[in-house]
C-alpha cells in the first residue's frame, strides 16, 4: 500500500463522527475488544464509517465508504473485559477496499479528501446538516449527555 493508502482497523457505527468531534463508545463485542486492545497497543487510531444497512452488532452490515479517523483519547477497561472509550475524530478517510475481517473489520483507506472534489463537497454538506440537526435538537431541550458519563460502568 505504498500508493497513499494504509491499512486501518475499522469500527462501523450507526452514527456519524466528524473531525474534531468526540464520540463515547461502549465496546462489548469480542472482536471490537480485540480492535481496542490492538489500537491501545499501537497508535490509538481506527476508522469510523456509517453503517448504510444492517446492525452494529454481529456483522453482516453494509458500510459507507467515507468516514473519519478516530483517535482514542481516554479508555477504561472493566473487570468483565468491556471497554469505555472516548475517541476524537481527526481527519476524513475514504475506504479504497474492505479487507478480510481479522477478526474485526479492516480496510485500506486514504486520507487525502481534498476540498473541491465531489466527495469533499458532499462531506461538507453532511457536516452542515448534522450541525443544524444537533442545534435544533438542543433547542428542543434534548441536550445530549456528556460523553464522559458514557464511559462509567
């Protein structure tokens, strides 16, 4: 993968992570526990993409090919092996190819999503819509809980 792509562990979710945002994760599936352990032993980075169809649990999902690289900022390992994570989105990614699960999803990704491309324009539009939806949700009194509170047992 010397053409600008790199191999990255992937965490498909039913939510969007944007660069600069923090996401709390409750890691309970064995394959994602292993992903977490590998990330903590390495550089702490993994990819997050939105699930297009299917479920977060159990696999067999269909995934979008645009996402965000996430970096683990804080982690708690519980006695039963689960993890509570706080991860921050760092930069956009594009999946070039999904590789065989080993045991968690892995992809060949590139991070060169430059402005002016149709992909960058679509991502920027999506970011604006999500920010407007979050502001509207907050105005309705639905202020989300603090991400740090999600990491406690």
